[in-house]
C-alpha cells in the first residue's frame, strides 16, 4: 500500500494551479507516463465540481487505465480523488491549495493499492520518487504557463 506526501511552494496564483490540476485532459502533455486521459462527465452542484475521468498510465508494454471520481470543493480549495474502476483496489488522493505570501502552497497526498500484489511491492519501492517526478511536472507546467 504505497503512501506518500509532497508539499511545494509554487510561484503561481492559487486559482490557476487549481485549474491546471482540474484540466485532466491535458495531463498526457506534461505528466510522465501518462499516456492518455478522458473526461466523461463534469458537473457542479453547490460548491463542488464533480468530474469522472480515465487516466492511462504506463511505460513500454506495461500500461493500464483507471477511472476516477474527482471532487473539487470550491469552499475549501481541496481536490479529492478516489478510484471507480481499473487496476486499483483503492485510491485516495488529496490536493490542498493555500495562498502563502506571493506563492501557493500545494500539498499532494496519495494512498493506493494495486490489485496485482507483485506490482504493489514494486511500486512501494519507487513510489515516492515517482510522486516527486509528478509534482515536479505540475510545478514546471504551472511556472511555464503562469509564472508572474
């Protein structure tokens, strides 16, 4: 059950960062090993934006697609992601965005378990490294697009 947390201070407007994270269909352009993405449904009710989306992740012959339930709570500036279908027994992913002086503090927590026990063991050993690479990709994309 790989778990990891990443926290970054990014020189970017908080709302722009949230838009970047919610723009799931653009992930293949800048996220390592993200091969494809598709948003099936997007709706808003009260202060929550609901998104149902697929991500295809992989490298070489290893690739798989999982479906996620993404919920952006506008009142708390948090994004919560859980899995619906795919190679995961479960996925709990939380993004928290806070304005700090001229920066935005982004916290990204992930906890998941793959259905394949062997791959789960492999992922546990390299997961923190992979999560750091993903965080680096979001930070670079934000700075390239929105840096003040």
